[in-house]
């Protein structure tokens, strides 16, 4: 019985030690990414903590005013809220939406 209890205690200890490793998803900081949009490059600045995307800002773009505004104005906040670049594209501005998402992915790749 003592051996069984010792084995259970050892298994629990190994499990706790295995779970205590770093849970950081990112290296905290601000990173940039660029992807091809409908009218040229779309550049973003992405700020992350160890565990989350905290800000996304489109810093450069040449997309068509009025048409791309939906993606430019809503996608950055949607990405922060979802903590992921895997969000739905904005209807009517698919190219711009995909460019923002790809640029964010490029920035996040630097933060890993």
C-alpha cells in the first residue's frame, strides 16, 4: 500500500512539474508585418503580451477609400478580441481583410 501511495505521489509530482513550464505564447513586444492587398502592400503593427494580442494597427495601405474601410476599421479590433488572426473577412473587402490577416500572421511569427 505504501508503494502504491508513493507511486501516486510521484505521478502527481511529475504532472505538476510538467505543467509548470512556460505558458507564454509570445515574446512580449511590438512587431510589424506586411502582406499584399488589393492595391499594394498593407502593413500592420501588432503588440503582444506573453499570452495575448493586445493591439493591432494598420500603419500603411493603399486600399480604395470607402470600399476597404470596413476591413480597415473593424478587423484590427476583431483580431484583438479573438486573440487570433483567424477571424472572418469583412464582406465587400475580402482582399483587404486577407491582407490584414496575413500581415498580422507575419508579425506574430516574429513574436514566437
